[in-house]
């Protein structure tokens, strides 16, 4: 949590509204938040119905800020333990967007991944594939607050809510812009929700694919098989012999 906060409050870009939403933590999180409270636009700590419910609370706060001063804002959701890539990240994003003839509704940059087997860069993929495959990353994606206010996260999803939201925005005709040259976030992949509940993630992901009209017969079964193979290899091969293989696999197939 503190790494995340420091990466935001240390940005060189001055025009940042930092809204922090905590799900009612009972550990030392509140003392950390209070330590940085003077650098936060607003923070709340209360029980929620899951990560996407917490994000919707953040969206509501951002929307009220827009209503108050009439200034549109781009919103980036940054999970605890994830950080902005460097202190100039937001300045680089702002400069890039200011050079565009028209602001997009959604902007996604690249992201650095730190899984258990190494460190590598991932970039946004072909947007035409977004309805059938999550070719973006939520922690590297900026969306206009006014767009999010009309398209909050669906709480029935526990893992694939970001895929559902962004693919829906694409299908609705909102404008997207990507860059492989701007690294937005630095993400540590550990035994978090997506890793532990990978089967649920697959099920939810393919539910979104079906809703988007892109489902292909046998695709879910093939992905489940591929992920099982990956986990078997991790148990069998020594780490120093498998790291390079898993980096390649993660980049090309997202079969972590």
C-alpha cells in the first residue's frame, strides 16, 4: 500500500486528484493512509462488496469532482501494491494526450510485470481483438470520468469486471488510443485474486466473450488445459530452467 501511495504523491505532474478507497482494513493500512492524508484529495475506508464495488466508489467521487469544477478528468485505477512506473509517468501521459488532435475516451499504455519467474514488459494489443480477448491492462488504462460514470463496473464479476467494462466501451463506440512507448504501471504478480481463482477468472472471461458475441467452440476448454499444463511444468521443472519459458508463455498466451 505505501509503495503505491508514494508512487502517486511523488509524481512530477501537478494536476493530480488522488482518491484512495479502502475496504475497511483492520490491519496497519489506516495508519499508512493517515500518514499521507494531506496529499490525498479524499480517502474513505469502509466495508465494500468487493474490489469493483470499491472502484465504483472511486468513480462516484471522481464524477462529483468533475461536476464541481466542470473540468473533465481521466481516471486510472491503481491497485494496492501496484505502482506508477516512474515519477514522470503522469507527465508523460498528459504530454502525449495533449499532442492529440482530439482527446480519446480511453487511453492505455504499456505495463511492467513482475511475476514469480522474472520481469518483463507487456504492451496493449490489437484493439479489434478486445471483444474476444483482454488485450489491455486495467492498471495501465485511463478513462474519462464522465464515461465511467455512465459505465460503472458490474458487481457480479469478481475478476473479469475490467474486461467486461473496457470491451463494452469499445463495442459502444467510445474512442480508444494506445501507446507502446509509455510505460504506465509496475505490477507485482503474486498469489492474489486472479492467480488463486484462475478457474473463476476463465469462466468469467468467457462469459464476457459470449456477451460480446465472440465465443468460439472449444476455446475455453483449450485455455483451461493450457493453464493446467503450465502449472504442471512449474511443479516439475527447476526454476532456473523454466523462467525464460514462462516469460515467453506469459507474453504470448497469458497462460500464467
